[in-house]
C-alpha cells in the first residue's frame, strides 16, 4: 500500500492524479501543511466500514438450510418494553 500526500492546491489542479493514487492506497490532502482529508477507493472505504448486509442477503446465504435452529418454546406473554 502506497500513501500519497497532496496539498489542496495540487489536488485541485490534478484530481485525476489523486484518483489514480487512491487505487494504490490512501491519499492525504493537506491544508496549510496539515492533513485535512483522506481520499480512498470505494473498495478500501467499504473494507474499512464493513459492507452492510440486508436481511435478504443474510437469509439467502449458501448453506443456511443446513443450520439447525430450534428456538425455545414459551407460553409466557411478552413483556412490555422498558424505555426509561
């Protein structure tokens, strides 16, 4: 992974260079010499934040039918939620 640092001016003048550099690693964009922003590829961003799965995705996982699941049976009435 290569880390690239560009000033705000360099970023504004050559965004295509910044986008190409982001495919190899994070691009730090500085403002008055201090890091202010980071440019990442979408793949790297999704890796960092984790891809959220929908319930449909979770329930359609391969091999899910092979998992045995027996929820406990109860005749108790559900309790009221405590929102305090």
